[in-house]
């Protein structure tokens, strides 16, 4: 009761429950929908197919429509037009890429082997196949458009690293787009460590970098002094010019708008494009299935990896205490999801009572951006055991 719903013809209203009305000697159930200016609509229960629950950004309150007007119809037409415009733009982009010629990237096979042999684990069969697919694409004169789809921890990043090395070692630049500052930082530190024995310059662009240093990095990128640039949306800014861009990698694409992801394809149709995702958005998945773009699946878990254990339980403080302490004991970290910002501090106090030795960081959407990022980075650098957070993270 009180939830927003959308009627296929009348638009957004409020659900007010079920009303039973006697008609012609029989009782009938109706869904009571409330609209603007005391508008009331009774929908026969057998026509539930005409309504659905409103889905929008968390915390957003939509405008309720007024019955008997054309406002909802006009909004639908506007949305359809916007979808059509995006679709037409995408068709043009992919048509241009099909006809574009890319620079084949062969690289130095011996140095590539040296880099790959530094990886302390054996690749799974799926990783090997994905790597072969990517290398074959990079060595082609047709721009690569490939999705690598696999669960978290199944080795997508290792394939991306080897692809980035092949391109950077061929004197072409690589850009890696990440959805969050923390993921950008994680990739930056991992890439710096993995590439440390080779003369490849890696930089990061995100709000964690001071403005003065950002300007310097932007100049270095334009001058071709940066081989691999890792960053958030910042690398899509107008002032960022990557003159020798050979490979563009997108990590976890669902956090980006469609046009954000297609911007590089549109301006530089010859660039190789690699997408990493555990859960591709439906549009990308459909494009992979219909072979508009290529797809490599990593379905094999790394050797000795244990399956994830999921427990559903009523609220049990002893279970929570035991789970947190077990994780701290193995030097791991805990993500505690709690969706009430107004009393999240009290929840933190309760956790401290249960596990006094646990270091806690609180993060939620009402913090300003710089403070939120600061706390996330602290957690990433293991300055806390528990991240108590809302879904904003």
C-alpha cells in the first residue's frame, strides 16, 4: 500500500489496496489506484496485466499522473523517441566499425611470454581459449569487439592484463574504464605491480588524484608518455586526448550509460574494444548472442577455489558474531549491508558490542563524495575489518 505503480494507459499512480464491490448479486475484487487531484481508478483483479510496480532510482519519488490527460502518453512517446535515437546511433557506430580498418597488433612474442610466465598460476582451459580469442582479434585488421563473461574471481582481469601488455608493448596506448574510484585504484595498483619489470608507464585518472596532478597526467597522455591509463568516467572527459589509443577496456559495464560506452567507438572506430563483465547488461548480452559482438565465456573456476557458501537465517547475533570473527581470524574483511541511514550509527555500535576487536568503517549515500571515497579507500587498504554500508556502494 502506497507503492507507486504504472498503468499501461493511465501512467503513474499509487496502489491503495484491494476493494471488494458487490455488483449484480456477486462480489468482485478491484485494485484501487489513486491518481493526482483525488483521481481514483478501480481495476478489475483479472486485469493485473495492465499494471506493474514502478521501478526507478533508489529514493526517487516520481510525479503522479492525472486521469483523463495526455501527459503519460506524451512521456511514453518521448521515451520511445529517445530509445529510437540511441538505437539508430548504435547502428551507425557498429556499421562504421565493421567497415573500419584497425592496425593489427602482433607485438614481440618472446617478451609477451616473459610477461605471461610471471603469472604464478596455471590458466584454466576457458582462460586459455579467451586469451587465444583476444590475441587473434588484436592481430586482425578488423577492430575487436569482444565481451569476456565470467564470474568474479575466474580470471577476467588476467586476460585483460595480457591484452594490455601486448598492445602497450607494441607502442600503442591502452585505456581502462572502471565504474568506481576504488576499482580504478585496485586495477592501478595490481597493474603497477604486475608490469613493474617492464618499461611501461601506467597512470590513473580519478577524483582520488589531486587536480594539479590530473592536469599533468592529461598532458603526458596527449604527449604519448603514458602507455596504460586507468580511470573512472574522468578518462572520457573532453580534455583527455589519447592519440595512440589501440585498446579500450571496460570493466563491469552495467555502471555506465550506453552512450558513455560507445563514445570511443564513435570517435575512433578503429580502436580494439574489450568488455569484462560477470553480468552483462541485456543489450550487450543480446549483441553477443546475435554475434554483433564476439563473446568469450570463462566458466571454469580456478584450481582449488571453494564454492561460495550462502546461508539464509533469521536475525541471529551469535551467528553474526561467529561469521565476523571467523573472517577476521583469517585476515579477511566483512561487507555488512544495512539499508537504514538514519540509524546506521546505532547498528555500528551494536556490532562493536558483539565484536569489540572489529574495526568498522561506515559508508552511505548521504556522505559527501570525497568523504565516501576516502572511507572506501581506507577499507580497500585494509584499515578496517568491517564495511557497514547501504546499497549505494
